[in-house]
C-alpha cells in the first residue's frame, strides 16, 4: 500500500488477489486499514525500583473509508508504482516494464483499490505518563534495539530545563 501523491485528499492505493474483492465486498462498505509505526516492549526494569508494570509503546493509525475498485489500467499503474517503489532499494531491482505482456497477464489476477480516507484515528503511546528522566532511560534502552521508536519518542518529548533552545 502507498499514499497516493498529488491528490487533494488523503488516499492510499493497493491491491487484493482475486476473488478477495468479492469475498470482502470491496466497494460496498467501509473498511479499516491499520498502519503500524514503530513499536516495542518496554520493560519495567528500565523504571525506578518499585515500578513493576511493563507496557508496549507504539505509533498506530486507523484509516477508515469505502474503497473504490480501480479499472484494469489503473490497477496495472498502481502495481507498477508499488513494484518500482519497493524495488528501488534493491541492487538490481526489477520493474514490471521488463516484461509488460507477462506482468499485465499476472495483474489480471489482482484487483486494485483506492481508499479515500474519510476518518483517521492516530494513537501514540510513548511513555508520556513517565517523568523525563525515566523517558530518557527508556529511549536509551530502545536506541539499541529499536532506533525508530526511540527517535519518535524524542520527537514528541516536550523540552526540559536542561535542553538547549
């Protein structure tokens, strides 16, 4: 799934394999797409003595909307864009254009969709209920194993007296 750029609204595009569009009644009702950002277990051993309850820090978005089924040509354009987007990070990455006839044939086994997000609910549970020193300790522990989550915690952390402005 990718965010569809250049639109006035928030839309995502993706695809399903056939016959899943019928099974899931795509286009007939609202669906929920859950986007999971960085997340990880937070051990109470990172807290001061006496605190024993663990937690899970996460960033999550719930996207709601009724999907629109794409035409065969729109679907192929989405598949080409998805492939190019993910292949660009691989040495020797491939493109559907290398075998357009074969990939168009394979694409007929999929159904493209566009979801115009009608409602968005985002949540970030990032130790906001902890004192600044405890948060810094959690960030330090997460930095080693989950730098994306540590960075997100730093990003939302309000400045403290010791921070430079």
